[in-house]
């Protein structure tokens, strides 16, 4: 009976109820859109960081993590690679010699990190070859070809085939220098790589430092979910420290956590605005029906029934608006997730953060039922004050107002 | 034995009823020492000029307002001893209310309005259907059962309100100025129906009114002036 009365009451002032339902729909839709949009930023940043810089797993000598010295090498690289080649979860592996160096052109010099790589392995792991904007991938230069980023090239005023001198400590701690020529100029999607990394062939840099070895093994997997499984497989073989990208790059973890907090805060703000909208509308509905509510109390309707009636009116509107908002939100994310959201007009700013210009919003399926619960909770919250106001009305008002 | 009979006969008793507004500043005695008994089956009009206290008296009899002193006894029960939920239940089962401006629920049909209190009383669907059909037939509004209040005339709405009040089988009906918003034809029709219900089904009616047509129909007229019973005339 109360449910039926509440349902009928919703449609008594149709336009007002539709405003509340519309507010719920827009609130839920905008929340889903905001989440999808925010996820697309985080995902693009994480994806680019993984695919262009960190990979899913990295292995280092534990001492290298404390003091990154080229002499602290991976202890059993061959055994590790043999194991990884057999794993179906592994997409690519790149072993790197990492040397801190000064790079100097005829104009100026700056500090960089030289990544000594196997060109094929690195290309499969970080798509390095596809990031070339000029020149070739270690071709056309016979002795010590080097790849520099667009930024480094601008700072050092380098062109293709320009000569640079790199200065570094060799394996024995002696300062040594080598002359290299620019084979190619790249632009990575990872800002840190653009800022301070140059690439040489591993064989060249190992020859220059005077020792054959690697300081880092980066492993790209088919699926991010396989990280724990591969780490478990690696641990018996590796004498070194095996870490997932979240440990290697705590900023990614921080970003994911902060995104979760941001989403909660934005949800709270939107729902708070909705609560006040509901309070305002329901309060108006209650005050307009003072006489009627007084009559209901007079003829024997209990306070708890009046309270339930007002609460149900709001919950029912939540049950109408919530799923509609979720539906529109789901459709929006579904379409934008396929066609993408083109933010080319902000490409420069996005590039500085290592984010693509076309974003693909996505929202986890588990978010939708949680949002439905949040909407109903919001509706309940918004209905409490008007419902209390309704039960506090004196039934005598019905007679006094005649 | 005599006492028991007396209690059954008196549906409403007020003993030295007083209602004072602003007791601490400028006291206004809306009701001042009113003691009346109304027996089962009476058709009583409480009359008096505006501000005489007749509505206040009705509110206290209906358990909607608390007296400053004195007591209201309904069917042998001093309603002062009931807590809020008990009083709500008591009103639902014992008192039928008819308001000047009908106070029907606008989102319900005439039939649903008539059945509303029976729904609160948790009566079965069969009982609700038969009782509402019977009452609407007697009230001459059977054909309006599916219409909403906005689609009914004032007279029809008030008849629905009376049917609603009667549907719960209360001990008595309290009607505050029931004809104030009706034209003379509707007033006459409504009074005829209520008089018929009173005569045929022994329903007790208590009106507050200053409508001469209602006063003329009443079997007993209690006149209140300045919160006191000035006259109590049985015809």
C-alpha cells in the first residue's frame, strides 16, 4: 500500500519528479564519463610507461639498486633468458648495459644514461625502432652508432651523422671517452627516455667499458595479469632482484592509488550536489503536502509509515534514474572506448606527460553495481531530512488549514 | 450494571475540559470547563460563532490536540493515557474524520480513497471491496469509483470523504464544518445521506458548524460561546 502510494505520489507533480530523475541520470552519467576519461589518462600513461620504458618486469643486481655502478651486473643472465624464452607469457626480453655518461657535441654537453642494447630485442620490448623520427636504426654508421632523442638533439644541436663524444668510467673505474655518430633521432612516448637516455649497441658499449655484461633485464609480457606467475617462475633462477613495474616505478602505483582517491572524491562531490537537489525537491514536495500528510496522520497512518512513504518516493526515483544514468554512461564509454576521444588540440601538453592524443575511456564492469548502490544510498540520504520533516508535522495542521 | 450500561451508551465524554493558549503570558481560554456526554447514535451539532472554541473542542475529542486540563473519554477509554502510536491506532479504529476541504488523496481514485483507512487497518481485499461498494452505493457515488478527486464535484468529493470516514466502522464521525465549501444542493444531499446513515445504521455524528441547514437537521445542538457551553438542546 505504501509502495503504491509512493509510486503515485512521484507522478503527482510529474515535471518536478522528472527534474530529480534527470539530475540523477546526469549525475550518474557524468560520473561514469569522468571515471572513464580519468581511467583513459591513467591507462595511457601506464601503458606507455610499460611499453616504452619499464616493461612489466625488471631484473637487477641488488647492489645496482643501491649504487648504480656498471660493475654490478646481472649474475646469471643466460639462465634467465633461457627460462624466459620457454615461457608462453613472455612477449620480449631486452638485456641492457647501463652507463652514466657525459655526451658532448661541438656546441655543448649534458649528462645522459647510455643504454647499451641489442637492437632487435629492444625494438620488440620498447618499440624503439618505431619511435625513430629521422635516420636509421643503427644502420649506415659503421663505428659506434648512437640514437639520440629529439630533445637531446635540440639541446646539443645535433643532426644525423653528427659526431658526439661520450665520456664515462670504464669497468675498472678509469675515465674513458669514445667518439660516436648519430645514426637516428627518436621521440619516445616516455618523457624520461626523451630527457636523458641515448642508445648504443650493447656490443659497442661493452667493448668501450672493457667488460661483457648487462645491468638490467627488461621483460615485456603478453598480459599484465601474468606478472605474479612469471615472477614466481623467475625467482628460483634469478640470483638478482626481480621487480614488477609497480615496484620499479612507484609513481605508477601512486598514480593508480591517487586516481582511486580522486574518483572517490569526485563521486562524493557529485553525489553531495545530488543529495542537496533531492533534499530541496523532496522538502518542497513534503511542504506542499502538509495538509495531506496531516490528514494521513489524523486518520491513523503511523509516523513510520509516513517516513517510509517519503523515503520510498526518493528511492523509486533513484531506481528509475540510476539504471538510466548507468545505461547512458555504459553506452558512452562503449562508443568512446571504440572510436576514442581525440585530444589532438592538447597534443603538446599530453606528450610532455607521455600520454597519447587519442584516449580510450574505460570503466571496470564492477564499477556499475557499486555506482547503483551509491545512487540509492544518495537518494536515501537526501530523503532523510524531508522524511523527518514530514513525520514531525502535527496532524492538527490538517484541520487547522481547512 | 448501571455503570456498565452508562459507559456503553456514552461514546464521548468530556469532563471539565479546559484548553488554554499562552498560559504563561496572556492566557486565552479557548475551551473553559466543558463537560458533555454524547451517546451512541446521536446526530449532534456543535455550534457557535467564529473563535468560540468549537473546532478546538472537536480537535480534543478527536485526539488531535491535548487539553490543558480535564479529560476526554472515548468509549470508556481516557485518551490521555494513550501514547502517540496507541493514539494513532485508536483514531484509526474509533474515529472517522470529515474535513471541510475534503482532504482526499489526489493521486487515488474515489474507491481507493474510500478503502484507504481499511488498508491501514489491514482488512482483506474482499472486505474492502464489498464495504467500499456498499458505502459508495449508499452515498450515490458508485459511478465515480474510478475517478480521481479532481474529476469530482465538491459535493461528490465530500461524499467520498464521508464514505472513507464510515468505511473503517468507527465509533463516531467527527465532521468539522463539512458543508462550508458546498452549494445548497450539495449540502442538502450530503445532510440527507448522513441523516439516513444515522437513522438506518445508528452511526454517531458530531459536527462543528455554523450552517443553519446543518443545525436544522441536528437532533441535538450544543452551543459554545467563549469556550463555554451556553446551551445544550435535544430535539
